[in-house]
C-alpha cells in the first residue's frame, strides 16, 4: 500500500489551487490538501482559544495514522510543529517527513514567553522536522544560532500568493493610502506620522483599536477575503510600517500590493530586500516622518508611479505567484 503525501493548510484554498498543482507537477506524485481553517479567529480571547485548540487537534489524525503518510508539508507552521511535538512526546521511531513551510519565531521576555520558548526548543530540536522554510535569507543563520541546529535545516524561499485580480479586478487608484496586516506592525508610528497629512489613510487590522484617530484615518477591523482585496484594488498605494527590524513580516501584503500593481512603501527591515528592489519595485524607507513624506511625494510623479506599478506586477508574475512558490517547494521535496 502506497503512502500518502499531505499539505496541511489553515484557510479555504480553492479546489484548483495553483500551489497544489505546482507541487504535484514538480514532485511527480499525488498530494492531498487537508484544510483546517483557523486563520479567521483573531478577535477576542474565545476566538484565540479556538484557534489554538485547532493547532493541537488538527495534527492528531496524522499522528494516529502516521504509518499511512510519507511526507507532511505544513503550510500552517503550527500544524507541523505540534505534529513533531506529538512524535517526540510518544518517542515515535518511524514517522513521515515533516517540512514546515512558514517558520516564524519571535522570543518573548514574559513568563509565558519563556515557557513557550522551552516548548518551541523541544519541538525544533526534536529531529522529526527535516526542513524549516523561511521567507528571508537573513533568518537562516539567526534561527540556526538561536536553536543551535544546523543552518542546512533552514531553507530560504520567497513567499507566493494566488492571483486575486481575476476575482477582484484592479480599479483606478482612489485618493486613499492603505496599510494592512497585524504581525510586527508599527501603527503607532504611522498614525502619528500621518498627523499633519491631508491625504486619507485606511488601516485594515482586526486587532487595532479604532478610537482616538484623526478624521482622515479610517480603521477597518472586519475586512477580510474579497472585501480586503476590493480595498486594495482601489487604493493609491500601500504602506507597511514594521516594528522589529529582524522579524520576518510584511511579505504577504507586499506581494498582494505587487499583484495589483500598487506601489508599496515599507520601512527598513532585514527581510524586505529579498522582495523589493527599492526605487524600482517599491520604496524601502527609514522609519521617519520625513522619509514617509518624501516617498509619498515621489509617487505624485505620474510617470514614476506607473513605472513602479508595472515593474511590481511583472515581478509578481515571475517570482511571487503561488505557482512559482509551489514549484520551488516541490523541488525541495524531491
């Protein structure tokens, strides 16, 4: 009896998912997509508990039937990490090959953070995970040093995303700027820097307090899926203000902006240069009010705006599509 290969994801990917097609074509083998949606629960405490519960419950089926699986690709990192945790806890001798597709870790100084750190070390050093895929080159050595495991276990591949412009077409740019995402964002800087500006700013973040902001700043806390892409499709440009300069973050929104040809302005971070050629496919700036203002002024030049827009879309198609990502990961799995 042949063993099964499975991709564990946390959102409702389409049945004709391009990533899945690329994986099967590149590996020459059949892969089953197991959907366990958990990425919608980011609101209150109850929603977070439900999400965390899914992280632990979803891998149980794989753990119980581990002899039926050859390879497990964890698009949602916690599905693969918790699976490795179960294997180590049970002292499993034979297990499927686990590849973590989106490994991100940020140490925290609180008591809970210290407990979480021990938990993560127990998993990462378990020996049950073959590769940790990271989305920036700088993370490989940093994680290898932090967890004291070989750097060869960390593989850098660029993130990819399915083309949504077919479902939600690109519209002519409106008069507002857009910021979106929750991980490692510095919205305090952005809202304060926007204090003297007249342009409209829209921030999409389901964990942000919408009180005490200026009239020209609109915060949307319940804007997901196609509603988000509709806002993205009509904004003038996208701003990604990052807090920690070492943490891998912001790539998803950057790629989504490129997908729609919306010029993206990102504050300096070790990871963004793997995705943006500053001045050509976006603008990487210092996190100052002056640099933000200068970048917005630069985009008022119509010719320059259109050049960046076209270059972004071209780069998305060649490098950041979900099919391109699936092809790269497929080669890793071979």
